[in-house]
């Protein structure tokens, strides 16, 4: 959970920026978007398989650049 303590002389805008950065780093918004709708287990497997293939293709592409 992202918690930001605002100092005595600290502007609210600065604290808000810090809060947004913490939320981004913890991946809270992506998790909320992912959980917005139910995803069947078969869809989860397909999504993970597509991501795995994408990583492999990206690594192969990067490897070919150095050859």
C-alpha cells in the first residue's frame, strides 16, 4: 500500500507527485485494471503464453542485432 506523509512545509503538489510515483512503482493501477473483469483460467494461460513468446522473439531479435 502506498502511503505518503506530508511534511510541515511541503506543498501538497509535491506529495501528490511522490504518491503517484509510488503507485506506479508498486504496479497498483495495472493490478486494478487486470482485476477489473473476470478472466477465465484458459485466457490467463493464453495471455501468459503470448507474453512468453513475445519475450523470446524480442531476445532473438536483440541477439541477431549483435551478430
